[in-house]
């Protein structure tokens, strides 16, 4: 078994090494031979998709916070109750702001039009005020929330990203808008982290082509149209939901550009890469792929090892354990007997065996069915274990017959143990665990034979003697213990 396991692991390792190396090297040579096409059609769009996904992921937390606020029974009850004691909602919003680290938290009531803020009531929104148009837009929309980039009402000098979430009561009646605000600078830091991670030029531009979330690039060229090298492609970027383009820098190096609209901000995400850096990146990617392949290979080998070990353990358990009772089966009993006998010899102790049979078990099956019979067998096995020592071994020998092997025990002690088990099955345990079939309860008795191991005796001889004692117990009226001579 161990040799087969070793050969399996070696074969699996070789196949994975060959497969991973072939895949990585093939990818490297194909990428190097079609560098330009891969950059413009595959690598940059993939990076753009990843960054877009991360932007959505980073926005998920404030969306969840706003959702919790919108469904908070405190907000709903306080609003429906007439908005008494504005200090309560102010304290609530302050707690949200401090707990989750947002730059603001707010609630606008549709009944009073009050704009509640951690600092108190800031204002009353007005349909005639252009600065309040966002509220009435959210009030009339069907979606549960929106992500909006706007001037902070509490600080007119600060551009913020707001999660505006509609608040409804239990009947679906519109109560107002709640949510949290994020600093645009925080999103700028995220863009900077993406740029460092992916090794590409990354920035966001608005619909007019102004660079809004990359100060370094924005200071050089506020609008894409004002960059001479990008003048020819700026219009395509700003009029298409996504585009893969290229331009030539003044130093003659080609730069590949991928853009896509981020509808949450109504801005374009732009990712750039020149072909000089791409070659280095492909080589780096090859090394990363090899490293990842090795890591995956180690992980697969570990999974294979533990899976094989688990299945091996389960097979051994199936091969040595009776599935119905959990007792040892007769296939493993020889080995257990030899082990118990060697231990007893070292300690100069005796070994005894008890043969246990359920009386009139055929009548149980004939009267109540085999399912009831299985329940009775399992119940009797549980009682035997409950009244045996931890070192004793219970074996289901076949059908309704069990063998109980007792180390460090003579025939008298074994007979006493068998008597305890017999009484427990008859008077207590089975009655507690009785299986209710209509109005009847199944109760059974046991017949037991006991024999003590004789020096030099073979196992089959000992079993024959203990079975002979069992047959005597049955012939003499059942529900009794007989000790072999």
C-alpha cells in the first residue's frame, strides 16, 4: 500500500511539473512573439477589469454600511414616530461615522426635509436648490441606492463620494435617504496602490477629459485633449464605453491605452503601458507563474496526501468495524486477540472471553421487521459498551452474536461482567432505549457463555469452548450465564 502511494505521488508530481512548465513556457513564448497584440487586447483590458472589480469591492463596504442604516429599525421607528429629539439621530450618525471611519454619515427625512448630520441639522433640502437635486433624484429612482460624486454639504470645499440609500418602512413607504460619505482622496490612494501593484500608469478622467484622480498626471496635463500625443485618441476614449488604443510618445516608444467607463462615478478608468516595460513584465509574469505553479503543486500534493490518508483510514475502518454497531468485526479479531494476549503475558495476567447472543432474535425480526431488529442489535451493542471497560474489545461475530474480549481478567471476573450486562439489557438500558412500534416496546434478554484462555490454546479452540458454554445457556432456558469448564 505504501509503495503504491509513493508511486502515485511521484507520478502526480512529475505530471504537474511537466504540465506547469509546458504551460508557463508556452505562454511566455507566445506572449513575447505577439507582445503588442497581447498588451492592447488582453493584458491591459484584464488589468482594467481587475482594477474596476477592486474599485467595486472597495465601494462594497460603504454600500453595506448604508444598507444597514437604511434597514435599521431605529432609523425607521424614529422617523415614523415624528422625528422627536433630533439629538438621538445625531448621536446615531456620529456613532456610524466613528465606528466605520467614514468622513460623514447623514439622513434626510422626506417628511421634514431636514438634513441630519453628526453635527446636527445642517439644512432643509429644497427642490428649488440645484445643490439639493441629488435628494429628489434619489427620491424618484427605483433602485435602492446610488453612488454619487458631489460636493459635501457640510464642507463645500470638499469633493466626496456618497452612498445614497433609500429608506423604506415595513410597508414600503418612502421615509427618506441615508448613507455615508467617502473622501475622494481615499479613492485616489486606492488608485495609487493599484498603480504601484500593477506597474502601469492608472488614472481617472471625467467626461470632459479632465484628470480627476491622479494629481501628478493632472498637474502636467489637466485634459487628455491637451496632451499632444493623445490628441488623436482622446475623443475615442471619451465617446466609447471601452476602448483599446495606442499612441507614440515623443521619444518614439509606443504606449498602449485601455479605457473603460466606471458608471458608479461617471468617470473613465484609463490604464497605460509602454512596450519596453511590457517585456520585463512578461518575464516577471513567467517567474510569477512558475512560483504559483510550484505553490499549487505543493498544495495539490498536500491535498492528495491527506485525501489518500483519509481514504486509507476510512477503508481500514470499513475493513475492521461493523457498520451497524461500530464494534470490531471478525476479520480483525485475530489481530486484536494476539495483541491482548501479548499484553496479558507481559503482565502475567489472564484473558477471558464472553460470547453473547440475543434470545429469540428471529421472533423480533419476524414480528417487527428487520429494521427493528437492527435497532435492537445496535441498542444491545451500546449497552455492552456502556458496561464494559475501556480496554475491553467488543466484536460483532455475526447476526445477533457478539464476542467480548477481556484482558487482565479471569473467568469469574468475566462472568460477573457478563451478569451486569445481562441485567442491564433486561431491566434498564433496553427499556430506556426501547423502540416504540405502535403501543408495543421491544425488550430482549441475553444468553452468555464465558471461558478463560488456557496457555497455548489456539483462538478457534477458545471460541469453540465459549460457544459451547453459550449453547448450554440457551438449552437450559436462556437469559443466563454459563462458564465453560
